[in-house]
């Protein structure tokens, strides 16, 4: 390696990668299944959540309240959260930083499916009593990011 090269991120162990993907699968199954308390419980007590619409939420109770309110906009249709292109990096202190693309589809009873604006998400996960919890989440909507970039 020359002095101009910087090392890439450390590749996570297969076990950690699977643990993280299972964490997100369980978290989104709860959200999409209407278990907003279970969804919120996947965040640490000191968590900070920055939703795409702006503002900031602190702690599981605020996250649960906001998730329940946001689900009302689907009007009885079934949302599904899809995550892909995930990066997982573990720091020396054990925190796990992730980033991924997120898409939400909403299926109506008439069979139609709406695709919500795509997002880029960054999380920091920590262990609480040996279990992964989200300590922070920042969601950036791609359409709003593109608009801001275009407006300079």
C-alpha cells in the first residue's frame, strides 16, 4: 500500500452481518405488522430518530407514538419496508454503523401497489444486555436530497 491509499472499511464477520440483517427483519416485521410497541422496543432508551420529514424523536416512547401516527396515512393498506445494499461496520467500542437503501411499498385491497419515495438510512446499533438496539437513525428521502442538490 502506498501512502496515498487509505484502507477500506473493515468487513464484518458473517455472524455479525446475519445478526444485523435479522435485527432489521424483526424490526420491520413488527412495524409492518402494526406492533409499534415492539418496533419501538428495538431502540435503546437514549435513542435519537431523525425521520425523513424532519424533526427529531428521542427515546422509544416518542418513536412508538410517531410510528403509530405515521401508519395512519396508509388508510388500512399494507405497508412493507424493504432494505438493500447494506453496509455494516463494527467499531472498536462494539457499536455497529450501518447504511442502506430503503423502499416502502403499500398494497391496497384492490391489488394496487404504491411505491413510496426511496430513502438512504444511516443507523448506529449498540448492544443492550447482549441484544442489538438502534441508538440512532437518520432517514434521508432521495427525492428531497435530489431537489436540494438541484436548487443548489
